[in-house]
């Protein structure tokens, strides 16, 4: 739990930095520790990423692999960025941490977002919604 780790390992004001899924965790942590937050730096934040990633990759699998996933077994997908683990319960559990990007986030500190406009894995439009 990023909030618990931050609370236990830091004192005073904080600047959170997160890349990819770490950007999502940094946003969640920022909202919960906003009274200590001095700044936030995000690089290609993969906000609300896990469940859609799981669903997209599950659909590409052969029926036997999809059946095993549905039974709770993990599946390893290999792609250009390395191996990624698909696990149904993990993907479904991630939905409780999703952020509503149509609502303004309650973050008032300076925020810097770095996101390549040609990113094909994590849509830059998601980062634009944070602005």
C-alpha cells in the first residue's frame, strides 16, 4: 500500500514521483496525503490501467488460456516491454482504486506531467484530462 509506506517511511512535506502504474499510485497517495503534499511529478501515468489491460489481453488469448484465467490461474503475456502477469482477481480488484477523470481531482500542489504524445500503450489523452 503506497499510502502506508509513505506514512511509515517519511516525515513532513512530500513530493511524490510516479511513472506508469506508479503514476496512478502517486495520484491515489496524493489525494489521501494532500495535507503533506508539496509537489507531484508524473511520467506517463497509467491511470485506471489494469482492468482494461487485462480485458484487452484476455480477449487475444486462445480459449484454453481464457478458461484457465477464468478459473483463477495466472497467465504470463510476453510483449515488447517484457513479461506481464494477467490474473483475474487482481484485475478486478484494481477497479476499486480507479479515479474518475471526469471529476476534478482534489490536488492543489504544483503538478508536472511528462507524457510522450506518440505513446501507444498509455494514451496521452488520459494525462490531458488531469490538466
